[in-house]
C-alpha cells in the first residue's frame, strides 16, 4: 500500500516548488515541532531517571531507564514499514499524541500517589514502542516537506535542533524536578511534546515523483519489510553507507560515553572537566550542523563524509593522550566538528539517495544500526578499559571508526555521491 493511497487528505504543495529551507515556513514549522519534541524527550528521560532512582535501588533504576531500548530495537524495522505504508506525517502526529497523553497521565498519577517502579517501567516500554514507529517516520518526512536540493540544509537544521535540545532539555528537566519533583518534570515533558502536535498538523506534504507516488500492488507487511532490506542491500550507495555508519558509530559511541567518564576519572578532571569535554564536542557538532544549514550543499558529499571520518577517528585516539583538560576540550571540539559533518552528510545522502517510497524502512535500518548495534560498544569499552586501559581501547575504537571511512572511500557509489543542486 503506497502513501499516495492513504494520505489523500493531506494538504499538498507542488513538487517543483523550491524555497530555501531556512526561509520556508513549512519547513520551519516542522523544525519547531521536531525541536519541541526533542526537548520534551530530554526532559522525559531525566524525569524517568530521577523517579527511578527515588523509587528503587541503583540496579533497578538502571533497568527501568534501559528497558525502553528493547522494544525500540526489536520493533523499529516494523516501524519503518508502518511509516511507508501509512505515510510518515500521520504516523509522527499519532506517535507524538500517544507519547503526550501517556506522559501527562503518568504525571497526574505521580501527583496523586506513589505507584512505584512498575508504572515507570511500563511508561518506558510504551515510550520505546512508540519510538519504534516515530523515529522512522521522522526520517521519512523531510523528503515530503521540501525539495531535493534542500534536504542537506534540512539535515543541518535538524542537527541544530538536536544540539539545542541537548543544551536546554537537561536544565529544564532539572528545574522541573527541583520545583515539583518527577511529576512536574513529566508534566513539562508532556506539554513540550504537546506543542509539536498542532505544528505537525499544519505541515503540508509535497507531491512525490510520479514513479514513487503511483499506487503499488497490494503486499503484506512482511513482504514490505523484506523488500526494504533487499532495497538497501542492493543499492550502490545505501548498502555501503549503512556499513560506514555502523562502523563509525561502533567506534564512536563507546569512547564518547562510558569511555570518557572513565578517562575523566583516570585523569582527575572530575565531573566538571567531563562536562567541559562534552561541551567541546557539542560545540563542534553544532558548528558542523550550522555549516550545512548555511551552505545547503557541499560538493563531493560522499567523499567529504568519508574524508571527515578518518581524521575524526584519529582525534578519538588522540583524546586519550591529551596532556591536559584544555587540550582534551580542543580535541573533543575537533571530534564533534568532523563526526558531526560526516554524520550530517551521511544523513543527507540517505535522504537524497533513497526512493521516497522506501524512506521509512531506510531510516529504520539506520536507526537499528545506531540505536541497536552501536550501544553494544559501551559495556565492551568499559570492560576493555578495565583490562587494558583507556589508551589502547580508544585507539582500537578509532581503528573501527576509521574503517567506516575506508569502506566509504572504497565504495564507488558512496565516493562519487553528490547532493542535488
């Protein structure tokens, strides 16, 4: 079932109209909705962590905060099928509405009583399940709200929204907890997510190209899933690009999460020092997103993305040998700039190289790589650092990350890939 047969009620704009994304009210409404939703997510996870710690042991709190990852990882491929069959716009609106009602309901319950960990665990499972359809649908939306030549700029704007949410969400959640406990923080998260719903309703969809918008023969969801995986595997750009993303994330997530914590403890930087390093990384990634937002397009995008991965990997290895905190902050800024640039370009290439009819499933595959495979490197990195120390483990992670760049450079489709003019 194609989107064209299920989204006929959506207000559409001509496929040929091309307005710079940062001046397009339609795109700005989507960015506003996405930003509000992401800030709400940040507040939600902080509130969930706080409430879990207050209601159980540290081990139980860890289980509650991690349990949402299970349905997200298991169901995301199916979520991609749902997004492609029903249309990403209605899936995103429905997902945000469900998340809003669920979080506000839990906030009301917490104001009235203390239900214990079971409600928090249930909330985490529901949130993870909804995320499994929300994330692929979000990835499929940009191609339907702007022209092809603006997708890279939209990717940069999306990156800026993520950085803004990271900067604003945690302090806002902390303020909510300080004022009214976890219930107030959950209420704040629900209201922020609620802001996104009317904005999403006002977003207009573009007409898909004739080849993609034509009614498809009726197929089962399973065949759609298998067809999407086959499409990615056989695509001359998407297949190797997924391998590149997987290797890059595997080499990046461990060192820049648990590895950085252990490095800061080993060097005596403390929590404040680790915060400065993370701020350096966030600044670099924000600059990369801003560059793509302003420029809109970089020539030889595939080659630039691959070329940025390799020095970024070298910087990861160098971080473990930084002589002091200022050098570590500077190195983290470089890592953020290079990995942020490569990540944004890889995301833009996924958007522009994919047939719009497959975008939900393509995004789902990328999500499984980033959210299902890459987090496995965190416990492995922690265990390895306990045996060999930070230097060797950061170096090994850099090699894995760098291999992603090598794969991209060795794949002619990726190396020659360009963003639309």
